[in-house]
């Protein structure tokens, strides 16, 4: 395998399919991409194939199976990357943050409120212990791969959690699918070139959107459901660090939906 080849793990999942749909076989600068699916490596079950020595983008993890599998999966990938001498880009989640009125910065103390978030925090710790130079990417909601826009049923109103003082329901950081693929492509190119990347980067478009604004931009009916204990009203990522690495366009509900509409065949 060429020294200038990037390996993408978790290619069977939604984000892996996104990269294949948008990037194809190379990044924007022509860096070849090698996709590994579960059939190529069932992480934690079958032996790891040779990775690297180009950068490794780790999209592997579980969302529907017990989340406590995530730290072990991350550790297996990190060990394989370390053996290969490959630079590891590990995709984590905004779920590691507690949420609040202030934007979430990469340096703040983590306090994930959900079992999934705690599993991702533990996965980050495994990665950092095994690959100290890994880049951890804390990803906000991805339009189309999220529970809201990705789970709509025609003719059935979506139910939003009511949040006191927020007419549009919960507020989140988002990124469009094509925008995300472009960000990941550029990060792989930078890693392959030996660039000095920050150890942790929040991945989202600058700004925030409410759940109701997304549904209205989509033209989908919605209503508030009953009050629910433990609803996280606001999780918005500070994107200054990402913007110092590359420019990313501000977010808007209309632009997110338009970008998703261009993605025929995904997810």
C-alpha cells in the first residue's frame, strides 16, 4: 500500500458511506482512500489488518448495540494504528459534553449525561493513552444522520421535547453532510502532510439551530410532546479551533436541508 494512502474504518456505517458517496476513492488533494468495512475487519473479533502508514480515520463504533462496546473498539483501532505508525483521527461525539448556555469548548471538563456519551468519553481516554498524538474529533449533529431529520416519517408529525423559554425546542450544533465530508477530507490531507493539528477539535458549522427550525425548513409537520425529564436544552460547540485550521461556513436550517436534498442515495 502506498505511503500516501488514508484508511477509513467504519466504512459500513452512515458516516463511512457518506465519505464513499462524496469523496469516492480520493480526497480533494488526490490522497487515495482505503475503506475498511466490517467484512474487512470485525473489530474485536478478527485480527487487525495492516493499517497505515498513512493517516487513519476512525469512524467505527456502535449506536444501536450496547454503548459500552465503544471503548474496546476504539482501543483496538488505536493499537492497530500505533503498530503501523499511522496518525490516528478518532471521531468522537458532542455527547461527551453536558450542554448549557455557554458554547462547549474542547478544553472544558467533560460531563456526559447519557450512557452513550460516557462510552465515547471512555473511548477518547483509551485512544489518548495508546496514541498520545491522535487527533480527537468531537462531532456535532450531522444532517441526515441524526435522529431528527434522519428519522422522519411522511405524514407523521415529529414530536419535539418542550424546553421552557425555547419556542423551537432543543438547540444543537449541526453540520451538513457534504460540508462534513469536505472537513474530513481536508483533515486527512493535513495529517498526511504532517501538519501540526490540535489534539481535540470540535466538528460543526459555526452557530446553532433549533429542532423546530430544521423541521420547518424541511416542510415537515411537528408538535411538542409531553415534558420529559432530563432533556438537554442546548448543546452548541465552540468552533474557533476548527476555524483556525480551515474555514467552515456558518450553519442555517435552510442550508442544511438544501445540502441534504443534494445527497441522493445517502444515507
